């Protein structure tokens, strides 16, 4: 028998929700990723040194630590409201740079970029966490996480084409328009009910205060993101020193990174619900550990180095994407707050990794970075294995 009219309508509505979120988040992630390869073009356009433009990225990074301020608002006013705020902030920031190319304006714009993802991402994850059963949530969140690789494989090349044809501000014009489209489509999504009706903006923290599993789950994410950033920050220096990178080689490495991310995200979407969320993350962390140890041994030629990068990015994306549905169910009554704190924990891990990467590289080359990252991944593995439960396991059985 075929699907009923109600079932078909529900499937179409779900596809519409996923399509809207995928478009919106790819736009947000493209706004983040296009800055890296085109920093020199932005520097020339703003008429400031490259170091000054790099400072803009630092400001954007720091804005990610503000996510705990947005999580309780998501629990109070609803997930969709915060998703709209995030897209609105992105549209404002992109429009500022597109229309007023001055360094002071760019500072404001990049802070808005950081706040946009800080507001949108945890609210979006909580929105899907509220509406998708736990035993199916891994697949849905995995599909949404394809927006990271889509931003690298589609957003960055399109931005390069636009810059070449219409100048360095043109990608920001496109981002403004896409953010407005995402804003309109998100406004048309089914409204969600606020998760809690508390009096003040931080009362929902009570739902996390004594939840050891939730805090340790966030610590696991901090550790394995630290491990990845500690290597990823210096991979360019490693490849340049080992192979004398040309522009073409940089492009090849970027494609490998994007494909590795896409495969890892797709594998998580297809496997995490079948394996179980905790089992999937544990397996990904073991693969991460092996990739860190393997990477320094693959420095003999460019092809083997790219294979090592591919394995590393695949393992990392599989781990982090598989962790989102697991974390999302550790405190259902304060899901928006939890996911916001999780974003802050991941931002802290990236910041710590960026601080340790260069000193370790200067002291002992990639091998030392790999050993420290291996330790971080193993610590995350032990913490997850011993102390973090898998909630709702009975739902999958």
C-alpha cells in the first residue's frame, strides 16, 4: 500500500524543513569559510595589512564564546526565533561590508558573523532535537552537517569566481541576498513551542547544574576539537615545508579537505543511528587517534600526505557530527541551553588548539603536534567510554 495523504504531507514538510535549514546553514558556513583563502583580497580592499584582517577572524572566533547567552533565550522564546536572529545578524554583517568597505565597519561585521552562527547553530540543533526522535536524529543532523563541506566545495569556489569577476565585495552581496532568502524561508517553518516557561534568562541552567553526563559530554567535544585544531592549524606549514606548495597544490589540498569532510558527514548520517551514537563517536575517536599517528609518517610525498589529510578530516567529521545527536539528548529539558554551551565548549577547544599548535610545531615539527593530539583524542575516548551515558538507547532497540 502506498503512503497516506497525511504521511506524504508530513514527508514533504520534513523535506522542506531540511531544505530550508541546509540552505541557511550552508550560507552561514560559507560566510565563515570564504574569509580564509581570500584574506589577501579583503586586506587589499580594506587597505589594511594582512595582520589587521587576521585580527577580524580572531574577533569572530571570540564571538563564539557568547553562545551560552543565546541558549537560554532559545529555551525561553523558541528555537525558530533564535534561528531568525542568526540569519538576520548574518544579513546585517554581510550588507555592512558590501556597502561600506572600511576597516572599522569590517570589525563590526565580523563580530556579527560570529554572533550569527552562535545564535543559529545551537537553536537549529535544538529545533531538530525537539522534533526528530532520538533513534532517527543522527541521520537528520548528519545531513545538515553536509553544509560544512558544501560551503568549502561550493561556497569558496563561487566566491573566488565572484571576486575575479566583480571585486572582493561581491561575495558579501551574495551572502546578504542568500541570508534574506533563508530568513524568509525560516520564518515560514513550523513554529516551535518554547521548551521552558521560566522567569529569568538563566533559570534553565538549573537543568544542567547537576547533570554530570551533559558536562562531561561537552568536555569530550572540547578535547577532540582541541586535538584536531592542534594539527590543522599547522598542516599548511607542514605541507609548505615538505612540498613547497604552489597555488595549484593549495587548491588540491582544499578539495581533499572538502571531500574528506563530505565523506565523514555522509558516513555519520548513514551509520550513526544504526551503530548507536556513543559507539559511533568512540569508533571515530579511535580512527582519529590512528590518523594523528599516521600523518607524520606520510610526509614522503604529496600524494600520501593528501591521503593522510583525507583520513584525518573524514575521521574528525564523523566524530563531531555523530556527537551532536548524542549531546542533544543529555538534557532534553534544557536542550537549547545545552547545545549553546556545547558550541562554546567546541569554540574553547579550537582556541586552545590554536594556542598550542605553533609552539609545538616550532619545538618538534608535526610529530610533536600529532603526539599531543593523539593524547587529546584518547582522553576524549576514555571520558566518553567511562562516564557519558547514551540516552534513549532503548528507543533504537
